[in-house]
């Protein structure tokens, strides 16, 4: 605040209700350091140009300048547990065969034959193979990318002195995820995310979870618009009114870390500050236990005058999850059990590391239509402590007209919330193209994740194009 004028500086304004950290501080089981922290940065108040969402040339530039330089989550290690297992990851026109080799290493080969370019494995597939063989003429590579067989080799004497290994992207592992990057000069994954975000990530132990539900749907909206629909809680009142009686929406917390990571924390078990005069602590319990927004499957805890609804919910969630997973959660904080922690890992991954609803969101642009996005939701559970095998879920692909609630295994109430989020996208994409206004006006605090995300896009778009270079990407 400016002491002389008493006026707030840009970015200083907050909802006058208690802050997220003040809510969390009242919990019985205290928050870990990564949760009990704030890291907001004011990044300006200028409008964001709408061209980035509607101009096909902008999308082309993203593929030439940004997607070829960034670390992307291709799959989980659990997708390829054994030697010969592979998983095809596509991003735009680029495609990779992520495979586990004989030495246990994981490699990501460009999914194209060095003969006449045929894809070695179909897009969107996973499976097992002893080698990587082209279906067209039978050129074959070992799992590590070295040449295994060239049919009619006598006719290709001119390739004898060439490096015929498959080009490959860089690969790193973190938290049970396999990350790929097409740029041999890119920073390490640790440097890319930065020390503070890496400390958060390492605290979650996501390598101890597995994907039990995986749902995919395509949307007629730009990939950035689709991502940004999930970057703030400002929309909850009008888009998800059913959850407001038990959700701290407009006093959610927003943080940014370097160029490539941001987050929000949205508290549950508290009423929206906008509805304090309409709902009591007892009403919060009712919201959790009744109707489509219920998180407790019809179970209703006892509520006494003077009780704090948030604490009742935390204690009940702890008991439910301990029973369901046969795990001692006494050391887990109340905020990890209750609240929504949403992290964006640039460019296209959301991680929700909480206990109650640990999720992964991934967003990928359609290379043939800048107005379409492939959106994936993956739900995680703890792996059995006895080390017994659990199967990673195969993806369920929904049609445009289908609701998320139709996915087998999806909680209907949460499916409805996802539908509400994505239903806005139809009107937003069309509205931007129809608008006479040249940009989007963002809140300084509540929409800082969007500004942070778009600022990073702009940094990459200011670079020269960097297309994959075969020689730089081949093993020697």
C-alpha cells in the first residue's frame, strides 16, 4: 500500500474475507511447508490479445517455437512397466514412441521410419513390441533405437556410413511421470521448474500413486482457452453455484513460480464469502452430504452447535480414506485432505496433488484445427503398500455430445462440474471471434495464473523457430 495516499498498489487488492492461509491455520492437523506458503507476483494489468486464441498463424508459431522447446508429460512409468512396453505420445504433428529398453532406460523415439517417413506405431496406441518395425517395408530398429534390419540392404549401400539410429527426444523422470523435450539445448527438468516448485513436487510422492480412471474428450475451443477455464475460482459463483455453500471461491490463493509453474489453493468446508448471510456451518455439512455435489456418498456426520464444519469434514475424510486405502493418514494435514491444490506445469499439464481428489489434467492442441483441444482427465489412487500389481487404466474417449458423467467410474457430481466448466468454452471461442474488443481484461489477482501462463507463451513466441534437428537428436 502507498503510505502517503492510502491507496492499494496494483495487485495488492484481496477479498476482505479471511485469506486461504488464515483458514488453513485453524486446522487441527497443520499444513506442510509447501502448502503454508504464498508466492504471488504482480505481472501487469494490460489486456491479453485475443489473436492468440483465434489466429491460425499464432497456433503455427506455437508449434514452431514453443512445443519444440518445452518439457511435456508423455505418460506414467506405469504405462510401460516392462521391457518392450511402449506408449505413443502425440503433440500436434509430432509423435513419439516412449518405450522401456532392455537396460531399463526409457527412450522417446520420433515415431517415423527413416526410409519414407511412415509412422512406426499408430497414434494413440500402447502395447508391447520386441522391436520397432515399419509396417510399410519392414525397416526395423531395436528398442534402443539402433538399426536392427534393413531389408534388401544391398540396395542401400549409400547408407553404410550414415547414422541410422532413430532420432529421439530427451527424457527425464519425475514423480512417476515420463517427460519429453525435443530441444537438446533445453534446461534440465529441475532447472525448468525451479527449486521451489521442485520442492513441492518432491513432497507429494506421486510415484506412489497410479491412474485408475482416464477420460478424454475433444472440445471446439483453442487449447489455451480450455486450460484457462480451470485456472481460477472466480467463475465458481455463476458456473458451479451448487458448490458455493461449501467452497471458499473468491478468497482462493494464487501463486506463481518462475516462468513454468503456477497454482491456486481453493478451500473446502467453508462457505463462499459471498453467501455468508445465507448459509450456516450446518448448511456446509448439508451441501457435502446431499445432492449432486455430495462428496460423501450420502453419509451425514453429527453436527453440534459451535462445531466448525471444515474440521468435521476433515476428520470424516481422514476416516473414509484410511478405510478405503488401509493406510494411516494421521500425519496428513487437513488441507491436503480437503482443499483443491491446482498446479499448472507449463505448457499443458495440471496436477492436483491432494488426497481427496488427486488428478491430472492434460491439454493438447489439434494440429489441424486451432479451435479444437484434446482434454484428458486422469484420477490417481495410492499404490498398495504390499507392492502388489495394479493395472493402469486405459483411456475412455468420449464423443463431443457425451457428458463426463457418462464415463464408466466417474463420480456423477464431479462429471457435472467438468461439464459446466467446458460448456462455457463453446460460447467463449465464438464470442472472441465475434468481438469488436481486441483483448481479454484480466483480474490482477484472481486471474494471475492466466496472465502468467500467457506471458510465458509470449516469451517463447518471441524466439526464433526451432524445429527438431535429426543429427542433434540421434545417438552416436
